[in-house]
C-alpha cells in the first residue's frame, strides 16, 4: 500500500516539468522471507539514506511504494546527484529509474506519464544501477552517462533510449536489462501509455506465477486485452523462452484456430500430426507465456487447444481474454473490473480520460475544465476504458460539459476513426461484437433485463420475460453473466443481477424500434404493482423487516414502473405502486412516492379507481415534507371512503393516524389527542396506533400521569401486534411520557428504542428518538453521545427533506447551547427557527431564548437572530454541525 510522507526540509514542491526518481529493492521478497528481522532493520537504514539524499538535493520524497520511494525534483541534475549519493551509502541492492516530463500535482501525489516512465525505467534495471530516460539525459551535463541503446519497456509504448549513470563508488557492470526485447516474443507495441490498474497488474502477475491458465473476463471495451498485454510484459523476466501474443478476433472459423496460433508462434506443422498436436509438442518443455486474446467467438476451439498445450507441458503458462470463461480444468477466472470512479479527480478512470485528452489537446488539465463533468462522464460510461478513451478524443472539439450533455446518445457520440480491428473502432461495435454471439433466447432475456432499474432478481426477470421458467432463466442468466453482459452481486445470501448502462442503452437501441420493449415494460410495471400490494399485506406484523427491505431494494424499479404506467394512462397499476410504495417507504424516510400519489390523484379521482382511499392516505404523508394542511384534507377524504364497499382502503387506522400527525404539526394538539383516543377504542392496528398517539400527546395537555399510566399497556399492545413500526412509535411516545417526571427512566427507554429502531432499519423513528435522546443525554447522560445524536438527527431529517422536524432539532440545540453558556450560538439558532415551524412544543425552549436574550445586550442578540434568520436550511445545518464539533474539543 502506498504511504504518503512529507518531505523533511523541503521548502517547495516541484510543479510543471518535474524529474522523478523511483527506487526499489531488488529481491526484497526473498530477503523478507529469509530474515524478516534483519530486513526490517536494513529497510529502516535504507529509508533514512534515501530521505537524506533526496532532501539534501532539494527534492521532495512524496511516497513510499512497498520497498521503494518516489521523489520529485525541480532539477534533473539534482535527481541524478541524489541517486548517486544514495547508491554510495545504501547497503541493499536498490535499482533506480529517473524520467522527466509534465506532471500534475493532486494533493500529496503526482499524476502523469512521466511517473509511469520513471517506474518502467526503474523496473528494467538491477540492484545498484541508476538508469535515465532520454527525457532526463538530455537535460543533464557534467554526468558520465553510458548509452545503453533503445529498448522496449514494459508499457510497450514504443522504444526508449536508456542511459546508465557511471560515477565513482558505483558498480558499473550489470547483466542485460530486463526489457521486453530481452526474451523472444511478439508482444504488440502500444500506441498509448498504460494508465491505472497498477494493483490489478501486480495481482495478476502473481496469479500467473501460481496458475497455468488465467482467464480475464469482462464486457467489451473494459480493457481486457490491454491489461493482459501489460501483465505479460511485467512477466517477461519469468519466461526465458518468450512471451507470445495470439490475436483470435480475426479468426471467423473455429476450425482455423490452431492454424492461426501456429502462425503466431512460428510453429511448423509436422507430418502425421494435427496442428494442435504439433503446437503442443513444440511448446513442451519450454518456459514461455502465451496470451490468447478474444476467445469468446471460438470458445470451444480455443479451449481445446489450450487444454492440449497445458496437458503436454508443465512449463507453459497461458493468459486468455474472453467475455466468458473457457471452462478448462485448472482455469483461474479473473473478472476485469471497470476503472474506478469513486475517488473523483484522483480515480483511475479520470486519470485515463486526462491522459487520452492530452493526446489530442496539448496541455489539457483538470485545472482548466469542469472536474465534476469529467468525473460524471466516467461514471456514466461505467468506467469502461474504451468508452472513456473515445469520450476523451472528443476534447479536440468539445468541452467535458458538452460531451456529458450528449451521453444519452453515446453510441452516436462515441465513434471515431480509430484504426485497427473493426470491433474496436466504436463503442457500438465493441458491444455489437458480444451481442451478435448471443443465442436468440439470450437476446430475449437481455431485452427483459433492460426494463429494470437498480437491478433485479431471478423471480422478477422471469415474470417480466414470460418465456421461461425460473430454472431455464437461471441457466440463461448464468450464461449472460459468464459473457460479461449481465452483472451479478451477492449479499445476504441472495443474488441480484444488473446491467452496465452502456449495455442497457445498446440493447434498448436494438429492440426499441420493434416495439417489444413496451410490452416488457407493461409486464414490469404490473409485476411491481402486484408485488407492492402483496408486500403491504405482510408489512403489518412480523413480515415488516422483509417488506421494508424489499421496498428499499426495489425502489428504483417501483419508480420506473410507476412512471411507465402513468405515461401509458394505466391508472390502476400506477395507483397500486404509488399508494403502497408511499406507506411502505415511510419508515425508511423515503418521501419521494408522496409526490407520485399527489401527481396521480386528479386522474384517479376522475376515474374513480377502487384503491382511491389508499391513494388519499398515501398523499396525506405530505406532512413529512412540510405540508400538514394539505395532509389533513387528504386524510379526511380517505376516512370518508373508509367504509364504502366500492373501494379498497388500507387497514383501519392508517388514514386517521396520518391525519392526526398532520393536526399535531399544525399545532392542534387537542385534535391529535381526540383522533388518537378514538383509534385506541378500536381493535387491531388502529388500537395500537391510538395508544401510541395518546401516550405521546397526553404530555402536551398536562396529563403526564395518564400517559405514564398507559405506558406499559401501550408497549405490550405494540409488541403483541408484532409490527416493528408500531413498537418504534410506542418507544417514542412512552419516553415522552417519562421525560418530564422521570428523565432518567425516559433516557433508558430512549436508549432501548434507539437500539430497536436501528436493528430494524427504521430511520423514521430512529431520527425522532435520537432527537429526544440527545437532549436528555446532554442533561443527564453522556455529552459525547448527546453530540453524536444531535448530529445524527440533523443529518437524518435534512437528508429526508423534513424541515419541520429538522427545525425542532435546532430548537433543542438552543436549550443545549444556552445551558453550556453559549448564548450567541443559542440566539443564532433561534434565528434559524423564526422562519420555520417546529413540529411540536419543545420543553424549555421559551426559557432558553429568554435567558440567551438576558445574557446578551440587545444589539448583539438581535444581530445573532438576524444572522440565523438569513440562513438557508442547508447553511443552518452546517452552522449547527460546526458548533457541535467545536463543543467536542477541549475548552481552554
């Protein structure tokens, strides 16, 4: 793992044209295995020598890489002098490589081809040797250099003239350089540098040492060929008889595979033997590596030949690339991942984009363009190397922002005049190559996969495809996964499938003109509507956890199904999805479906759909996005239809419960208590929701004793009903009942409730309980825990868009900061609440505001309040987090 270190004694970091010194201890692995303690001591001395040498010549040692270092110099001569200084003192055999070029500094690291060049130059040397690239040799004078001639380095991008530094105290005679041309072979020259994937190259090189057949699989354009060639180049020292490359893409007839391989290897057919037998016999006993590239369209023929080679010889190793595995004995499959995008500007995908953009626009730099646009381009292109290279090539006439805006038609945009095999000329042709190899059944399944959003399971795709049973579908999905056209992830004992966006768009283009996708989308929407209803039927009880997990996992599909059904005027399907998804997602604090329900209501009312009461109930959840008045109206409409036999309402109590919550947020506590009392007199879910509401609201009307009296009954009833949502609600209400009269008991209940809601993934009540617990922890418990809970509840409500409850957290923070002697912060937070309504009365709020006012002069207090009132909600969140963080720090 790379470890970044600061340069001791360095006053500045080189930029622009930089000379890089890379070092590595030769044979370090053997030394560690033979004498780890001795090696540890020697490594410490090694590090000290390099630090002193680099910094003594004005360089910056910016990284340790295993048993070596990377250093940057503003002067080429200084880099050479530092290398000579170090070699004279080092007790270990250290090889060194120096190269110069433009580099971009990002944080504590550098990026650019010059670094890759320095690493490659170093890699071909020997312990005690200092090698220079021609880019550095041309910049130094007064140094004794030995011209070693032109060599192919392991990045294979042409040839490099190398020079060896000769100086007093240094060894001058070394074995032949470990370059690609040091052994027989035909690895193709690469016109571009190899970017990223350093970790993958090391891992694969190690696999090649331990496995005789390693097959790289992945989607077209992901970079299998380039990675295989690079691994082969890195493995050159391991194979004295050569490293060979066999390109199978042009071979259209499987029967011609042996002939093509024989030609590539220079093998002469022998009388009386098949070509396969001749190849196997010729390679027997030789220590060599063969790369078989693009095996997918001649899979069986390639597998037969490779199997024959491996059976005849124990010294030949093979790297194969294919969209799917060869299924040969002892094969080690290695799926090639897309380039990483998660690290933003520092990611390998963005690094590739920048390198390729510089090839067409001299001086292209992230400093001069929209970094977020470049990052988003790479993300939208799924990190597929070919797609990123084609997008980067567009920089000759476009900006990243312009490219990003056109990616919805990526197959037209990402085409070009790249030379080489036709399948590599455009992104479309790279994907078409895979698609054309599919059977008609596989193409049908791939089309069905297209209509899903956010992934799918085998049950869902079987229902949508409607042509195969689950066992047949599993076989077809297995084949598509092996061909790298469908992805498979496993979590919690389940497999979930998906498509890269590039494959999705291509398949949509293939099927969009036939109209077949419309029928698939209809089935998709109907499937998720039926499932939403079925999941709701098990939500209210022990099935809550599974139901909530389902709506969370399938949320993107629910959205896609709702949108399609709405656009097609299918009100029944759209209503089923919107109504049930809204209530199912409530405990997850996902309020987007509220908008679906409200959007659908006018048409649903006009059509008088049978699930209209459910849709009204769902719409009344708009209380959670700051519209309690509208929620009251929706709830009342749902209640009016509750007992009408012509409609399908939710379980009794839901519409009234949401209406009661809306009344509370408007400030009508009496009405909230009245509705809750009426529900408590009923049975089932209504009874439990009513008891919870009563326990919570009796406190507000001065009847805490009554709330405490029914507290145990409330929790017992909730547990008997077995719906975790109700139990979370009960914990919330019961703690409120105890908070004033017995805060220690209230805090214990809140802690228990917090653990419960976290266990059942219930961020809705978790946020409310965290908000209540924060105040009590601050007053009676653990201050650090209180600050954590304040932070958590702020983030939860802000992320959910629940401004009313977010402001209620600010109200509690006012009492907290006033109590710890921070009246200016309390006054500023008070200002943030003046433009927003809080969810319910906060104990001690008015007293805290009055006390803060008394602690400050009038002008200061008014200024703080105006400052807070002028903040946006997001600014207020940042302000609160900032001062919570400052409170964690020890006060002087």
